[in-house]
């Protein structure tokens, strides 16, 4: 009987160890699969045109060019080259003029303009180096006494009381691209010394990786002038 219990306990321990080993690999696979799926969708039309162009001139290469794996690799490479080209053009004066023209056209489409403008402002905010650490805060969630990491996106006033409020984006663990937005009184925010990289690492790893020290103790402080300066 004892041997049976020992065997069952050993099997259970091995299964748990296997699950814990696979989970990080699974998370990496999900993220990479998402990224590569987008890259494939972007590069697929170019890859298809490229393979058709070569096949018309070299029919003997058809079995290789029509192979799904080959087309997938070509699509990813084409997408990366396209992104690199866009980045190079966008950093030049001519590219900036073209982007301004495109943004002017987008501004004439009501719903699209709203989504594009909001997304661009969020990206610009995340790219701001001087305010990165200051924008990482802790807020009470889901109830007082428990804290979660948030990214301050803007500061504004309550239209009735004049109290300073902050719009805080709260990323979800493992997938920071999903999350929700909270309106929080500025006085209740607890600033941290974490950088954006540290915060994202902690979120993606579910807290397994992050700064060695982190305090959730309340501090006596004035209403966070660094937030208003980084707005």
C-alpha cells in the first residue's frame, strides 16, 4: 500500500515538474506565434508574387517555391525587410513628409483617426526615456491592501472638484498588450523606481522576474510633480 502511494506521489511530482517546465516554453511559443502570424500576414502577398515570378521563369523550381515552409520563411523575411525599409524611410525628411500626408488622410476618417491617434500617443508615451521610471506606479487593485503595476498615460483634473486624476493603463500578466484603463486619484498612486523594461519583465513572467526590492508601503509625499512634468 505504501509503495503504491509512493508511486502515485512520484508520478504526480513528475507531472507537475513537467508542466512547470513546459509553461515558460509555451508562453514563448504563444508570443512568437502571434508575432510571426502578423509578419506572415504582412509578407505573404509579396512572397506569393515573388514565387510566381520565379516559377514562371524557372518551372523546375516549382516544387521548392510552392512548399509551404519555404513560402512561410520568404514571407517572414519580406515582412522584416519591409519594416526595416519603413523605419529607414520614416527617419528621413522625405519619409516624415509622407507620414504626415498619410496622417492627414487618416484624420478625415472619424473612427480610424480616433484609434490611430490614441495608439500613436500611447507609443510615444512609452518611448519617452526621461519619464519611463516615473510612469511606473502601483495602484490599489482589486481592493485596498493589494497592489498592481500600472503605467500612467496622462494627468488631468476632476471637472467638479478640481482634484488631480491620472489615467493608468494596467497590463495583464503574461500578455501586457491586453489590459484595462483605470481613473485613479493622483494622491493614491505609489511611484516606483522600476524602469519600463523591469515592469514589462515582471508582468510577462507573472512576477517570477523583477527587481530584487519593491516597497508597497505608503509614503508621505506631495502630489507627484514628476507625473505632471512627464505628461
